[in-house]
C-alpha cells in the first residue's frame, strides 16, 4: 500500500510539473532537435498540459485506490 501511495505522489508531482512548466520540458527534450525554433508550439504546450492533467488524475487514483479496495 505504501508503494502505491508513493507512486501516486510521484505521478501527481510529474503531472503538476508538466502542467505548470511545459516550456522547460520542451527545452530539455525538444529544443536541440530544431535550429530555428525558439519556443514550443501552441499544440505542444496544450498537449503537454493535457498530459499533465492526465498524470495528476492518475496519481490521485493510484493513491486512493488501495484505501477503496481494501
């Protein structure tokens, strides 16, 4: 049970990071691939924020599930 709560907290933290700072993730993972791009596209920002919300919700479910299925 402790591992699932810890995993849920990690998922929530990752989701919040993806939602709040998609530009930083782009700098770390995508910027080196382009010589002309200075910032992420609107589609990249929106899809990364959507993924962040999904990760955070999954983290909440993972954290709560052991207490519900007891």
